C-alpha cells in the first residue's frame, strides 16, 4: 500500500521566549506530521507547549520575546519558517485556519459578524462583496446557526457561547483550508454543546476533506475525534501513537497519570488519582527527565539522563528511560 505524503511536517521544533527572568523553553524539540484528512490530537496540562506549537506553525509567535530557534515546519513541501510575513498572511486563513480558545476575545465586539466574516473572505478570495456576503450566509447555515441572513447583522455579544464558537468555526472554514487548528474549542462549553461542536468538526472535515490539529486537555475529546495523539509535557512530546493504542496501552507514566485522573463511573466510588506535584518551571528544567520529580516509576538514571523519543511498538513512540534502554532511539 502506497504511503500518503504528509500535509504538514514539524521537525525538531524549538520555540523559546527570552525574558529578563530567563529563557522559557516553551517548545523544546517537537516533531510530528499530519496527513490529509487526518485528525491529530495534542494533549497535556496547561503550560505543556500545545498552543505555542500551534502559534509557531502559523508564525504568530510575538517577537520579542519569542523566537523559533531551531527546526522546520514543512507545509505542502514548503518550509514555512522561510516565508516572509506577507507570504504567511496569504497562508493564514486561506491554507491554514485556526479556531481560538475563547471566541469572545477572538471576535471584535464593535463589528457585526457579517463585517468580520466578509472581511476574511475578501482578504483571500477573488470575489465581490455581494458574493462574500452570500458565502457568509452559506457558512453560518452550514455550521447550524438558524436564520443566518438575519444573524449576520448581530454583534458577537448577541450570540451564546456555543453560537459564537460556531461563528468562529464558520470564519475558519470560509476559504476551505487544507488544515484547521482548533485550540481548546470546547473548553468553555457545556457537555451538550461540546458534543454538537465535535460532531460539527467531523461533519465539516468529511465535507471539505481537511486535516485537523485538535489541541485540548480533555482526553474525552481526543477519543471522540482524533486518529492519532501526541501527549506533551514540559515542551516535549512524551508519547505519540494512534488514539486507540494510547487508550488501550498508554506507556508513558505521564500518560498513565492523565488516564487515572479522569473521573470514572463505578459502583466502588474510587477516589481520583491525581498526578502529584506541579509542572516544572520551563526557565529552569530539572536535570535529566523533566517528569522525574512527579513520576511513580522514577529510577536513579532518570535524574541525570534526559530520555529520547523511542519506538516501543509499531508507530508507538515514548520518551521514557523505562523503554529507551531496550529500544533504539529514533529521534530527539
């Protein structure tokens, strides 16, 4: 069977922030790829580097203090890190779109939804204003907003949280992107609306044949929509494999900790098992494995040796000395 060429390839990405208090290694050696039509999940605690990875792909790292100090981001065969800002503006929204975490802060409160959607379409498509308005109506209808022609005239505050998120998704899809990055798109929504939004993502992906990077801390979201998942910790990938493999046989102690901290509906009323301690300060990471101070399986070698990402099974990669000793390291 012929392998599918990746749409996006991130290779050894390092994004640092140079502050007066020290260098924050927000992303410190991340590698992954996304195939056409595939959904990749990126999970981890707050501060693990998920959103900064996405912002690096889009070239939205504020400089100063942020800077991509190493790596490659290849999209459709071109290294985005070699693009000019003018070229990146043509790619953002058109080829790669993003749904941000909080739609209320992402939408401009002083402009109507119509003005913001039409402006996005006109910036990337060679259409008239009338055609852009018609496209905006079609998009709102596509994402399930009733009476879309009338609602276009509304301001963001006149929509509920779920409806604002639908507007953000409609704007992101306005130019039929090849890749959609969704940063915690369901965090502020109740479970019913969350389920509707996830169904909408799956529906739009099927209709438009686009790839999705789903950034979340919710493993339930991952199990619902993702084909593969990368677990991040302290700016590095801790584990990367197919979603089913991760849930059936997660190998990294951090992955196991995340699984054990999920509330379970059981008659035994088992207590939650939180991961002890706190994520490390990215300005002064501990020597050796960054997860060692919180790990239940810590060994003496973990305190001095920083593990590399090793293939422990077919397309199952883990950054842990428990497995690196018996498997060949494939990357850093």
